[in-house]
C-alpha cells in the first residue's frame, strides 16, 4: 500500500515537473514574439521617419533625429526589462526542479526501506491501519503521503490555498467582484470564480504579467507604483457629459464627484459659441482664480474656420500618458494608443457619439482632449499624438484632435483654458499645427 502511495506521489511530481517545463517553453516563445513585435514596431517607425526626411528633402531631419534616438532608447529599455523578467522566471523554475529532484531521492530511499522491511513478515505496529481514511478532510484525518499538500489546491477554495499560474492576481477587484460563497460555507469563492472564467479579474498584476496579456480584452498599463499590469478595457469607468438640451457633447473618464460635477457644469452652462473661445494664461500662472489674474482670450482654430464644435474627452493626463479608472477603484496610467482602444471600445463613448450625431444630424467633426499636457510632446510617444494616430489608423476615426501643452482648466461657467504660458495644438497626422 505504501509503495503504491509513493509511486503515485512520484508520478504526480513528475507531472508537475513536465507541466513546469512546458510552461517555461511557452513563456520563452511568448517573450520571443513580444521582442519581435517590439523590434518590428521600431523598424516601422524608422522607415516612416526616413520617408518623411526624403519627402521634405531633409528639412524634417531636425525633428526626426530626436524621435529616432528616443524611440531606440525606449525600445532597448523595454527589451531589457522583458528579458530580465524572463531570466528571473527561469531561475525560479530551476529552483523548483531542484526541489523535485530532492523529492525523487527521498522517494527512492523510502522505497528501498519498504523493500527491506517487507520481507514477508506481518505489518508492524506503527503501520497505518487498513481502515484509515485516504485524504479525508475531516477532523480526525492525519497528514501523510496520501493527503493533499497544502499548496496543491487547483481552485484556491480553502483559506490556506496558495496561488499558481491559474490563480488571479491579488487585487482589490477580487474582493469587490466575488462575493458569493460556496456550498460548504467556507468563505468567498474568489479564486474559483476567477479560475473558471465566470468573473475574470479587472486587473492582472505582479508576477503573472510575465506570461503576457491574458486575452484580447486586456491592455497594458501601469499601477500607481509604475509597475506593469494588464486591465480589462470594458471595466474602465466613463460618464457622458450632456448640455442643457440633453445632447451628449463629450465623455469624461474621471470618477471623483467633484470632477464629475465640474465637467457636467461645463457642459450644462456653456454653449457652442462660448466654448469656441479659450483662455490662455501667461507663464507662471498657477492659481487662475487669484485676484488680478490676467489671461488672453483666443478663438479656437475650429471656431475661426466656422467648423462644428468638437466632441470632448476628459481625463487626467501627462505629456506621455492618460489616466483610466477601473470599476474596482484602481487608477492606472496608459499610453496614448491604449487610451484610444479604451475610448473606442467604451459603450458610453459609442452611445454618446451616436446620440450626438443623431441630434445634430452630422458626424463628429473633431475631438478635444480636456487632459492636462497631453499635447506637449509633439511626435511619437506623445499622449495626444499616439491617441490621434491610433484612432485614425486602427479605428477609422479620422477626425483631428485638439490637446493642450500645459495644465488645462474648465470652468463651471462653460469655459476652458490653458495655464502657464501653454496653448492648444491640433493633431491630424504628422507634426501638429496651432489649435488657436
């Protein structure tokens, strides 16, 4: 009986080793594909920039060279980061295989001892009784080779289970989205519901990110500590901004009540005439409400040309990234091209644009990013630049995009502006043009 147990344990250990090695192969293949895609993207950019230089007879060289240097540096850093994580994962696998090797040695010794002791005599007094339960979880069960190891739970149903490749990352979304209890009353079914796909996590973080994006519904972002995560785009929160007639004029991705109230007041109290003007504050202006603060009133480029009002998109931003807020309460930072995917996939955005076009009888003419400094970096890697390029090239939304070069403001009276000597830029493919 003991011999059978030991052989079964050795078999399962061998299966675990086989699975680990197989997973390692898949990880290496995924990393190879990732690196290939990164390099292919860089080569594509280099070709595009080279064509721009040729088309302008070298005039664009001054603009292209810094972009090339920046892109190459970022690519090298990205590849180095990926390979470093791969090396760490392989080292961890090596330690696991070594433990398995030691376990096989212990099993061999035990088998040799059983062979020696079982020379034909009766069972010894300390041998397990024939009626002893096998792997019973009852109060009287005793641990042994036949009892499941504490770390072997596949679905993580017990309070002592430990995560494995199939267990979702530990994020606030798990406790928020998995409140059901199992039939035995043993607590939340967080791991089980995640594992069978009935309630996939909003955010995947930690060591699991080394396996890459879980599926196409996820995109890459960064948490508040700058660590790589993958998040579900359909779990990003968004709210339509409607004017006094109930017409959606934009969408905000902010979630704080004060921010939502400000943006809704901007939409309600202004109109297309007032919003075609912007306030440009001089350098050094931080508090636009301070007594005596001066500003220059300018008409937006679309207003000067008599074009229709843009569709507004609001969130916090930086020169290279945008902020998105998950329905779990987590705030993440994403690149411009990822924010374009989030925006395009958003049901709130799709519905608001459709209603806007129905009420006006015209397609949306342009997009206005109410996102601080999103237009500061004029070229690849810039938040507004990458957003417009992805919306146009990937999703067929060819409209130009207006974005600020410094912190922008919105007033409850329906006005907007840019502080600290900033201005608005218009992105429509290639280098930007003035937005005012």
